[in-house]
C-alpha cells in the first residue's frame, strides 16, 4: 500500500536558522514526489517536485529537496528561514502515469521564532 | 490571470442534508481535482475530472460525487451529510491533466456539519 510519512508533526526554528523537513514514502515503484506549502486560510502551493534526473531539486522561496532512493526519502531543506516560512508543509507522492492521484503525508507545521 | 476560485468559502449544514460545492479552474485548465482535508485524516484525494469525464476516484463512499461542465468548471456534491464530512474541501486545476502538469489549488470551502 502507498503511504507517506512525515515524522515531525511540529518544528520550531529560529529565524535565520536552517530547516529540514523529513519525508519517507512507501510505494510500489519510485513515484513522482512533491512538496507543498499551506499558509493559514490558503490552499496549497507547490514548492518543488521530482520526476527524474538530478536528485537534488531546487524550488521556489529558496527551498530544495533531495531524493534518496535507497532511503525512500525526499527531505525538504532551506538554509536560512524567514518568518514568512511559518506554515504547514506537505510531502506528496503520485504514480508514474497520467493519474493525478496524489497521496499526502500528514504535514509538518513550522513555527518561526524571532 | 485569475487563480482557482471556490464557492462558497464557508458553509454550515445539518446532518442528513446535501451540499454542492463549486470550483472554477484557471482559464484554459481542463483538469480539476478535489481533495478533502481534515485534522484526523489529513489530505485525501476525492476525484479528478478531465474534459467532463471522471478519470480517477479516491476511496470515498458514493455519497460523494462530482461533475465537470464543458467550460471546465466543476461541482462536487455530498448527499446525506454526516458529522465526519466536516472538512476543508480543496479544488485544484491543471492545464491538461497528467501528473507532470502542476496543480494549482484554490483556497478551499470550509464545510461544517452540525
């Protein structure tokens, strides 16, 4: 069965510090991988995605993620967090087909302290 | 260009009633997906429509249904509402369907069932 695990429910980080959000997946084959961000009262916004090729992918807002096949992981990182990065972050996987049927992790809430 | 719009933004219904939610995709987008977001179950895929046809469906009971019109606008309907249907319902559109096309999410409709 497909599953996406985000082990950290809540992370607090100081402004200017680095951030890493973990994501592990269980899937029949290497899926397509995504990270989304949701600010309060908003829908989801795509930060980045991995389909193939370079396993380190760059996204918007200074985020990057690294795909590690051997660990079934797709961790999200940002070198220096800004207060506006406070939000909920979701890892998602989808099949390597035309099916737009994403499975999401439970989300990690990021709090940024001054 | 305008983003994905969802109406209404907030809705309160009573158990046993039915409800219809509306989603207008970004102009030119032909694929519309629906997701349910709850604190307990997280984000779950409901269904996807492309060119007026349901292409994918998640694991939800038949009380949840949807349709798409020729202008790509979509509606979802929930009949015989239950308390557990209280959730944020998110709609997302993409250009031509297929997971390699980015999905753009609307702000959601917050449904409360009392």
